[in-house]
C-alpha cells in the first residue's frame, strides 16, 4: 500500500509542477525578455514534434534548423518538421530581446528548444537562445524565431511580410526577400 501512495504522491506532484510551469510560461507584460544568448552547443533540443513547449516525459531528439528553398521567398530557415521560421521587426537582435507577447503568441508561436540544436545549411555560430519566461527561445543572428499558425504544411511561407513586420528568416538572419 505504501508504494502505491508514493506513486500517487509523485504523480500528483508532477501534475502540480506541470500546471504551475504552464502558468509561469504564459506571457505577461511584466516579463523580462532580455537575456544572454546561449551558444547552440548548450542550447536545448525540441521534441520530435517540434512543439512550442516540450511535453512531459517526451523523448527528445535533436532539433534541427535547415536552409531550404521555399517558393516565393527563396532560401529560408525551417525547423525539424520543415516549417518556415520567422523574425519580427519589433524584436531586437543585440542583445536578443523578444516583444511578441499576449495575443501575438497565439498567431506567432515562439520556437522553444529544450536541449541542443543541429544545423544544415545554417552557420552554427548564428544559433543561440534567449530566455522567454524561463524557457529558451531559439535565435538566429540574435533574432528570436517564431512559427506562423497560418503555415499548415512544410514549405509554406504564408506569414511572409505580414503586417509589414514579420518575415521568413534567411540563413544569415536577414529577412527573406519575396521573389514573386
């Protein structure tokens, strides 16, 4: 009977921790968005699903950013699942600072990475993280990176040029140019 109580206590404690963690990861106007950029060698990895937050108990695989040609925008950086990554003109690259919060993150999902990041066609020294409510958000050349909810399949770049402030990110960290 005692081992069962211990297991139940552990499960309850884990559930409480996850709920509190979810509350702590919500965006708020008072959150500090400035942090030291962490090199990729010590930056965390995402789950295979590349979710914006890792699931408890999920097996982690290396999170990979890849340079990939996407119709209409040229060569851009994509995530593990081939989804286009974006930068926001209101963010700051040096030091890395994110400004998308509140309702913004419902449309533009911060790329949260839990361990290490691998690259293909992207200079590894350009990769880092910035702390976002206690979690590491992926950066490229200092720019915090996001996914757009309007991209539903790999290779789409429906967020390109949105509101004149959101752009697919090129492997150099610059804005991708719309190619027509």
